[in-house]
C-alpha cells in the first residue's frame, strides 16, 4: 500500500507539473528572431531634435491672378496744312501711334490699382468718357504727344485757319489684360510655429518676402531666398504656398424642422515643403487644409453677416492641426500633439458593487 | 310569530346590506403591468413588451455592439406599421431605445422627429444673444449617428365563424449610415387566436 | 501522504459540481406542476449571459408563461422585472426557452414559471 501510494503521488505530481508547464506559453515578441535592418537610418526628425537644428516657418506665399477685359478707343488726327496755325505745331503725317499692349498698360496700369476684387468689364460697356479719371488722363497723354484731343461732345473740330485738311482715325481695340498680385498671408503661420515649439524644435523667425515689380513667379523661388540669406541661418525651412482660398455661403433646410441653416465657410489649402537649407533636400512635403465654419440657424432669413475674424481664426487653428497630423504621419511630431482628444463614446462599466458593504438579513 | 318576524327582519336587513355592498359600483384595482394580457386578439401590451425585449437582447449580442470597444452611436428611424390596426410604432422604438440605453452598451443620437426641439434649443442658446459664450452649447458640434434602426410590423389575419387567428411579424434592421450595409436584422413572430 | 489523497479526490469532486440544482434556480408560481424542466444551462456569449432552459409538458394544459430574473454579483438584481412571456407547448412536447441578459452586469439568473389562463 505504501509503495503504491508513493508511486501514485509521484505520478500525480509529475502529471501536474507537466500540465502546468504546458498551460502557459510565453508570447512571441514581434521582431524577435529577425535580423536588424542594416539600412535603417535614424529618422530625420530625431536628428533635428537631437542636434537642435533650427526650422524657419515662412508666411504663406500666394499669387492672385485676375483677368480684365480692356477696351481702348484711340482717336488720331492727321493734319495737312499749308499755313501755320498757331497753337498747332504743324506736324504733318504724324502717324497714329500704334496701340501696343505695353502702351495700354502704361495708360491704365497706375489708375487701376491691384485692389481686390478684380472686376470683369463688358467690352460694349466700356467708354473712356464714362470714367472721368481715365478720360482726363487719356486727354493728358494724347496732348503730351502733340495730338489735340477733340472735345467729346462736339463733332466738328475748332474753326480752322487757312487750308487744313484733317483726317481722323478712330481705333478701337479690345483685349484681355492679366494682372497678378504676389504677397504673403500673415495670419496662418503663428499656429504652425507654436506647434513646432511645443514639439521641442528650435524655431527661427523668417524674413517676410516683399514682392518686387516684374518679379513674376520668381517670387516663389525659395532656393534663391535661402541663398540670399532670408531665413537667418536656419537649418530647415518650412515653405508654404497657398493653393486656393474659398469663401462659401450656403443655405440648406434642416430635415425634421421648420428652420434652415446658413453655413458660412472659409477653406484654404496650403502646399508645404520642409527643405534642408544646406542640401536643398525636401525632407517632408504635404498638402494641408484649414477650414473655418460658422453655422447660423435661420441665418438667411434674418440677414446674418459673418465675422471674417472668427472664420480666419478657426481656419488658422484647423490648418495647424492638419499640419500636425501630416507631420505626425511623416514622423516629425508625436501623435499626442497631433490628435486632439477625440471624445470617445465609452461603454458603461459593469456595476461596481462594493462587496464589503453587502448585508444579508436573516429571516 | 314574533320569532319569525324577527328572523324576517334580520334576514331582510342583512340581505339588503349584502346587496348594497355588491351594488357599490365598479371596482378599481391596480394590475400587474407585466402580466400576460389576453383581452382580445388585437395588438396588446404583452406583444409590445415581448417584441421590445426580444429585439433588444438580440441586438446587444450582435458583433457590432458586443465586439466593439467603444459604444456605437445609433439613431432610430421610422418603424412602419403595415398592419390594418392602429399601432403606435414609436412606443416600440422608445421602449427599445430605453432598454438599450440602460444597458450602457450603445449611445443614441436624436431622431429626425426630435430635431425641432434640438434646433430650438441651439437657436435659443447661440443666437438670442442672452447667454454667456463660454457656457453655451455651440451650434455645429452635434455628433452624428453611425447606425440607424429601421423596421416594420405586419400582420396576417384569418377569420372564420368560430376562430380568429392573427399572426404578427416584427422586423428590425440595423443599417450603417455611411456604407449603407445592413449590419444586423432580426424578427419576432407572434400568433394569437381567439375561439368563440 | 495517505491523508492527502482523499483530500485531493474530494477537492476534485467538489470542483466538478458546484452549480446549484435546477429546482434551486426555478421559482414556480401558480399551478405549474405539470411543467418539468428537463435541462438548464447557461453560457456567456458575446459578453452577455445566455440561459437555455428546456421544458416538457406532461399534462393537457399547455399555457404557461415564463420570465428570467437577472442577478449581479452578490445576488442583487440588476434589472427591473421582465414581462411575462407566454409559451404554448402541447402535451408531451419539449420546448426550448432562451434568455439573454439585458447587460453585461448579469452574472446569475433565475427562471420564473407561472400559469396564465
């Protein structure tokens, strides 16, 4: 009996140990058993932070184009005279000046400012006589060239002296004039700089870019600007160019109610590139979107006027959030900064009864 | 003779007393709201309760709700009454919604037919100009529902001289609002019959 | 060593059968003596306690109503009383009743049987 018992206990103990041994297997850790990747280099973001390299964030560059239909009416008079008439420098055969495109630009360019919005004018509507400033300047220019301007109301010229034959030529031309305005949006970069500072980068202020006349699209040449030292020695430049900015105002009904909702939005998309100033390598590149939204119930019925300041503030914060999200994708900032705490709907936890307070009453 | 008179008086006195007690008028009692109700063969309270309970329990066990870590947001769309009786289907969906909310596993967004009071309240807070701006609920921040519940109830009535048999079937679907896919569907069948 | 063996066996046996009996889990009201519970089992399916009860009708009357009572930890009820649900079982027929808990708080249940006219 003793021997049997001992054998039996040993057998049970052995069985129990093996069962316990089999019951739990350690989890396979990911990456164990794999060789380290010899080509993986440290992410650029870490090197920037470690070596405390500086980043300059430019204001957002933009170009606004507008086309205007131009109508030019030119009157040229040709005088053949045999006698000299005072007041008129007897010039004969002075040909009517060709209306070159540059001339029309000279006439009109400094009167029409590049203020927005650029209006489109109908060819048939445009008459210089309707625009007194243009008319005055037109007369001044033609007088400076030595051509007398006939008064617009009268059809007959002033009383001629002697034998003068006049030939009048009227030239009417219409064409499309394109204007471009270059500049920088100043309200949207501050939030992006703040985001980079929060992530621990060293941010350096960039000089504002002043557009120069006849610069054309060279305004966007950031490599030239880096060479010219506009970024105060920053190691990286975050360069943003505006893609499009739209202002929308829509009205829709709200289903289930008697009201309508007026939705006013300001959307902008900006093309960002993060450029290394030494090697001109583009380290990160993305398209970010910002939008400001204001919703007014029954707004159209009550003549609601939106506040541009509020919309731009919202657009600026959402743009910074989108930039943060893209930078987090490309491993520049951690996602805790990028994703604001989205309100998650948590399930209710099971009732937590405090078992120490249980009391059972006997009959 | 005297004894007989006395007994007659006594009997008549007590009998009138009993009659009066019986004729005191209709009696009102509280019944059990959960009891089985078999008054007529039409749609009744037990049908309403059993439909709501069956739908709720089945919905809570579906992978969409039990398998997700976060509580999904649901809104209740219409339940169509395809029977010939008058059935208030909104009571059925309210009951389902209440029981689901009590379980704590789902969140509900306001229905289309509750939107008017929601919009009125938002308008009052945001646009009357009377409220402090950091204490108001701002317009434009409502949370949309991921799923919606839709259903229908229909019946088949068969009647002869002696028997009236009514068969109800209640269908409920859970539809994903964005993809349009049906994530869950269940039905409950009830048969009631009355014999003369 | 010798004394440990019976203790070990007793522990094993007690571990096999720690659930209360069917009659402990059933509460009968009214005249339901002809309804016999043949099988009762429960499992947690998708986070919710699911109970399955198989009933058999031994006599002529075939109208019985049932409901489940769901208990949390420490045998405290976690939900209001359910509605009574009628089932129709012919004589000699077995029917299956399935009850699903209303929320994941339920860890225990009781079956209530009642007659209805």
